[in-house]
C-alpha cells in the first residue's frame, strides 16, 4: 500500500515538473528563444516544402508532356482517317480501271494463234526478217 502512495506522489511530482517545463519553454519562446525541437521541426517543414515544390513542377511537366502527346495522337488519327479514305478511293479507281481493261479485252476479236517462226518481207533493196 505504501508503494502505491509513493508511486502516486512521484507521478504527481512528474506531472508538476512537466507543466513547469512546458511553461518554461513557452516563456523562452516568448522572449525570442528558439528550441532545438522547433529548429528540427522547421527544417523538416522546409525540406517537405522543397520536395512538394519539386513534385509539383514534375507534375506540371508531365501534364504538359501528356497534353502534347494527346495532341499528336489526335493529329495522327486524322492523318490515318485521311489515308484510309485515300486508300479506299485508290482501290475503287483501280477496280474501275481493271474492269475497263477486262471489258476492252473481251471486245477485241480473238486473233488466231500465230506461230513464232520467221516472217519475211521483201523490199526492193533486200529482205527484212522479223520474229513474232
């Protein structure tokens, strides 16, 4: 039981000293002093502000980069659409040309097969030989 009384008084004394220490710290600050823990806290705050500023600048850079890439994607999509239309137009023109060529071939009279022998044309000054 005596042990509890001693612990109780010690705890009470500790609380009084803690309050007195806090009051002394506040008085020191009011008189213009700076505590070591305040220095550490301000250094950590400054470092975190530097890191935040750096990250914000990186974020702005990446945002601008993304916007440029999106604009480039839009331009390339438009170019792909134009080229696809041009390809379809070219295919249609080629199909028309091919059908016209087929029609022209079918309208020609079929000639008899010629032998690939020599043919002679006689002229006054000599003989001209052609291969057909």
